C-alpha cells in the first residue's frame, strides 16, 4: 500500500479507586482514506447540540454504540498502559513514561504523523520535547512527526478517547465493551 499510516492519539488516567496511578495513551492507526470513513461514522454519532464525543460524558447504551462503531471501523489500535511507578506520582512524568513506549512503536509500525489531542500550548510543547529526546537518545528515527489539534476539530480523535475508556473498564473488571474491540487492539502494559 503506497498510502502512509497516521495515528490519532489521546490519553486518560484510569479509575483512581480501582486502578490507581495508571496512565493510558491510545492511538487509532489508519491511512488517510480509512480515516475519512472513520470521521464520517464517528460524526454521525453526535447527538443534537454535541460538538464532540467524550467517553466519560456518555451513558452506557451510547458507550455500547460507540464501541460497536469503533469495532466496525477499518482502523487498528495501539494502547500503551503504564502502571504505577515509584517515580511517576506526577501526571506529566507518567505521560512521558508512556510516550517513551508509544512513539517508537508507532514509528516501527510505519506511522509518519501522529495527531495528539491538544492539552494547551505548554503541554503540547512538552510532547514535542519528548519526541526530540527520544530522537536524541536514538530510541527512534526521524520518520514520525507529531502535531496537536483540539478534540472537537477531528472526529478521529474521539476514537482513542473511547478506547482509553474501554481499556479502563476492562482493567477494572468490565469486559463487555472490550470484547467488542479487542481483535483490533494491540495492548502494551508497562510496569516498573
């Protein structure tokens, strides 16, 4: 296939009471052609007045519908989960530990561009510095570029948001939605 791969990435913490200190980064991986179909299908799920889908704002019947829709998309997923680490009390530290594994794996899969949901200028700059650090220590090459966009600007970003929610539910014992999507998910768990 001559069309390159791209990824759309979002993050989440897990449930504090049941899965404390756990951090997730999820990437939806596809070609731009596949992403166009994903955009249309995800956008069709919006309710009147909604500007974006956000997993935690949805009730269970809607979460089922979102999970079934994601399972039908021609999109693969990589989810990296970092479990508690003695040095990872800080949220940004957990993000860096997780990105350290996610970004090189995306590049190894042939992803040339990763779009992260923006968390604001300063946080987005931290992500770019992390990419520079990984290149400087030769953990990865120069193929992968990252950019940031607001979540409402691209419906494909709603996919990794939902995957984070689905994986969190699975980690906390609720397998129903995970069973719908698991065939398309590569799950990496990183622990100290």
